[in-house]
């Protein structure tokens, strides 16, 4: 057990348990701190606690598609370990460290789970909630709790993995996570679609997502944002992967389908190979096209069929040189960055959830309905009755 | 036999009065069932060794009606048990004498289908297959496909987080939902989730899925629907040993080929299925894999070629591709009728539902064989080999005195083995009453107290399906509400 600068650094689940049990007040829980600037700040913490030293990889069995590690494991370390065995994390977590001005902080797996952060494959391959098989954590009373396990199908008791995912360390501090991995496919390829107006691009995402060609990711970038990735005009990007003959077949079929489905304009389609695809999608999930020094960054979640109208509205309301947008998740996710301050009130009337990542609103997360607040406050008390773990980090009510 | 709590005599004393009050709350009085003969339909579920007539059965048609019924029961302290089609193999819908059974069978409408956003809003009592049927014209489907899909409801699937044969690729129920409309025990209605994935705040959608109807009653479900692949085709591979079949599965997945389904059957299961369905299963094999791949013909052939090449390294007794739709259908018919086929060779069977790390299959099968020998039961094994979900079928005769206790003891021994090798007690059937006590094999009392505190957030009086999931002898440490007695 080490203690420096008042930061608690448990090195084992037992130490974590002892530290929480002994805490005299609120603890600010963190991994590497890469996303510290995002959420609300923990209310009056007496101490910080980091899971950084709970970083060991316990096992990785490719044939069972499962990996178990401590929450402090760096995503980069874990990903390279998995890649050596021909696998990847199935939820493809992004790295927002640069976005939040902490390029040296290396995001941890616990942080990705606590913030429920999925990459571009979310709409087609699931997010952290879908691939977290088991957890061990310590609740606010200092009790060690386990839920789930290491197997893919498990309905033994309530699914606390889901509650731990996206709860920002307010319910328990993870001491161990078990996740599903996905095999790296023989071939991945991106179909690059250009020569379309914005609404047609967004229609292309929907048409491809409705097709049997099994996309793993679909994004759209307006011209300016596309230019940051080397494209000469606005672009939709459709990623597929699998055995080589299958990928070749599907990329052709997608081009044919879009030519047939989209009215008015004939899209031009070409393909990016494996390495180009990998780099491109890394840039997109880490939000490189909207990086810079934005005053605000918002994550909007419309239905794909509303995405075109949402973008038109955003442009009408906030047009200017600093406005940047990026559509991911096949149209289910619209990123909005701007040099001007944009508040939640400024986004009123737009459909879907809105979450602030950078900006001055003191409530970054979508406000809850009063009944939801009552239930979620109740859940908080069921895990952490004395409010020791990241109080008010998620919502001011709990 | 599994004990059930003693009924609340104060409620039983007011039985007729309560039935009349409930009837008055219904839009149509005939949707409240109180005659013993009619109640008999609801006395049991798929765990048919256990039976109990409920206080009454209500078959509401709207969320508002459900809300009225629950608000009244909450006020009167009447227990409520939700029921879909009653196909639970774990006794999840088993009534108690003092409880209202709230059946969702009349809430069976598909309300809205949105292909562009790949989702559909359905009433919770719609059957699993009817969701897929409703979207089939546009070449979509709903992915989770439990064997009972012709009968079982989406409400039940949500309650048990049901799986199916194809979840290796598509996941289970919890991975295929976007939102729920839930009526809480006090009658308040809460909307959870939306077309947007991963809403801010705690994931109540994930919490409700698999909570066995103990936190609230689901009346509407927003499901994810998926575009159908162009085609799908199963192949059969017979092996000389269970070990070889298991190693073959490991290599297929290890090579980055993830078929949509890999089903394993052991020798007793092969023989029973073949005698019943005559699907052309290799009766000389010790173990059989059904491997299904999907895509266009070209894609299917590419995958089959790769799988054949891998299987060839494990000394297969036979490899049989399905050359046409009839052969494909026959291959699946054998598997899907496997449970029914057991009826030909045994009066009854107990279907277990553990999950094990897939690499432990040979060890687990040999230990299950020992359990069978020790108790004198024949056991056939059917296994979702890709995801580790094992269904040992213990063959027995319920009419033989004492046999049910012995078969339950054998079942518990098998679950112990599943947990010992790193697996769990239930992969897709749920805990229900059947595995209530087996929860202690996986969890300690502290773990369970954490789960029970969550129930009390939603149902402080512990009225909703309260005799399920948790061992009856564990009392919530800080309960202020009434707790059922063992």
C-alpha cells in the first residue's frame, strides 16, 4: 500500500477494500485521469483514489474470446497483448486523452468501462456494456462484490456489470474486469463514398446499414472535417471485415446497392485497404477530425433518420468557421465542436440525448426525468449509502 | 422438492373480495380469471413438477391497466407474479397461492416498425417468433432465438435475458434491446432507453434485462432488428471423441472464424435425436457439431471450405454439408427436436443450463458422466459450443418415488462442476425457483445482499415475484418492508 500526495493507490483488491472501508469522507476515483475534465467534479473529496496499480492482465484465452485484467490496465497495453494473440477488444474503445488536453495520460480499461465509451463499431458490434462479462468491485461500504463471470452466457442473478458500466465510479470501484474479445479478421476494408450531398450521404449510411452486407462501422464527414483525413470532399465511410472472398464480394455489392438506392446523384465508390482502414477508423473514434481547441464539444444521439435534419439545424444555429461535425455509428451519433460556447439550452428542440464533453454547462450529462432521478438515487444508495464514491460526479442529486 | 414460502393467510381470507376488486379494475371483466378450473392453466410453467393455483389471473391489454392493477396490489400488499407464455424451465413464473398472476398474453401487438433506424416497438406479450415474422417481408429479423421461440414472449425473454443457438454472433436479449416501458410495483410507469444507445445515467435497461420480473413489469419493448444475411447453411461434423470435437471448436474460433452457431451433441443426444427426427446424424460418432455459417453462397462456401480444412485435422468420422434447403432444415430439425426426442427414451427429463469455459468441455463431460453413474441416471448433453452454454438432460421418471429429489441432487452436482471450472449455474434459463439455492455456489451472502438492496429500490415491500432468485433463508440485512418467510 503506497500513499503519495494524498492519492490512495491500492495494489490489490484487499487494499482497495481496506481503503474504502477506512475512508472518512468522499473519495475522488480515477484511472489515469485522462477524462477528468469531462464529468462533473466529485463533491468535496477528502482524498483521491486511483486504480492505476490494479493493472495486471490475469488471463487471455483467444479460443474462448475472453480476457481478464485489473481496471488500471492501459488500453494500449491490453490492445497490443490481444493483438499478439490475434484479437482485439470487441468494444473498440476510443482514446480521448488528447481531446481533454492530457496527451500523456494513458486511458485505462476501467475508465472506458466507467464512462461506457465505445468506438465506431458501437451500432453494429456493441459497446462496453455488451462485452463486459464479469466484474469484481468494492462498494461504498467497503464490501467486495462480484457479478457475472468469465463466460459469455450468464443469467445468474442481476446483471451488475451493466450498472458498473457508465456509472463513473459512483457505485463501486472496480478491482477486476472480464471482457469478451473479438478475433482480428483476415481482411478489413473501407468503402469510401463521395460525390453526394449531405442528406444523400446520411441516406447512404442508412441504406448500407439496412443491407445484409454486415457493416462494422459507418461514418460521415463534411468536407472540412474530411479534409483533415486527406479526403478532397465530403465522404461517407463504410467498414466491413471478414474472410477475403467475402469482403471483396460485399464491398462490390455495397457500391452497387448505393448506386441503385440513392436518387439524383451517382456516388463514386473506392476502397481503402487494411492499413488505411485501421488508421482512418482510429482517427475517427478518437475524434481527430474535430480536434483543435474547441470551446465546446457535444455528443448528440439522434435516430439515424433524424441525423440529416439535426446537422442542418446545427449549421443554421451555429454556422461559422469553428463549427465542426462528424457523424458516426451509422447516423446514431453526431459530434458537434465549436469555437463558440454552446450550452444545453442552445440545443433545445433537437431530438435525442445530448452530452457535453467540453464546455461550461455544469451538467454535462442528459438531465433525468424526476422518476428516473428517484430510481437512480435509490440505486446509488443501495451501493454507496454514505456517498463515499465520486458523489455528484454524474448528477448533482447523487 | 424445492420449498416455497407459506402463503399470507390474511390475503387468502380475502380471496373473493380481492378477486372482485381486481375485476373492477379491468377494462373487460372477463380478463380477470378467478374460477379454479380456469386458473389451472396458470398453475405451472416449463418446470412442471411444481404446481400452485394462484389467487387470480389478470390478462390486461394496456400499460394503463397493468398500472392500475399493480397500484392496487401495492396498496393492499398483494404479491404479483408476471407471466409471459409460461415456458420458463426454471419455475420463473410459478405462482404462489396468495399472488395475482399478471399474464401478458393479450398484449401481443407489434406497435411500430422502423426499418431505417433498425428497431421495432412491440407489446411485451408478443411471441419471440412473431417479432421476426413481422419484419421478415423487409428481410429483417430479431436475433435472439430461444428454442421455445414459437411460444415464449418478449416479456419473458427480457425477464430471463434469453439466448438461443445464434448468440455466438448476435448476442443475447440484453444485446438486442434499445428500450423498455416498465410499470413499477407501485403503479408508476417508467420509460427506459430509446433509439439512442447508451443513454447517460445508470443502465436500467441492462439491469432490468435478466432481473426475472422482480423489479417491475415490462409492458412495451423497443427491440433492435437486424437485416437478414443473404443465406445461412449448417454443416454436420461427426467426431471419434468429445475431446476432438471440443478442440475443433477452439481452433475454428481461434482462427478468427466466428460462425453464427456451433452446436454440440454427445452420443446419447445423437442417438435419441436420430431415432426421433431421422435427420441423418452420424450414429457412429461419439460427438457431433452443427456449424452454421451465413452470407451469400460465395461467402458460405469460403467459410465452409475453411472449416472443413480445420475439421479435417481432428480426424472426423464424417463431414456433411447441406446441399439444399431440405437438408439444412433436417440438420436443424434434429437439434431442435432433441429435447422432445428424449421423451421417446425416458418419461421425464430435467434440463440443466450451466455455462462453462469452452475449453473445459471434455473434463466437464467426463465428470457429468460420473454424476450420472453415481445416481444411476442416463444423461445426454447438448451444448452451445461457441458460447459455453451446456444443457445436460438428466433422464428420469417423475412417478418413481423419491426420484425427483435424486434428480435435483444430481442436477446440483452438475452445477457445482460448472462453477468449479469457472462457469455459472444458468446461461439462459434463469434462476427462478429451481436454482435459488444454487446461487450460493457462485455468490456469498454479501454479493446477494447487494442484489437484494437493488430489488428493494424498486419493490421495497418485496411483492413482485419475491420467491425467486434469492435463497429464502437470506433476509435482507436492513429491510424495513415485509419479507417472505421460508
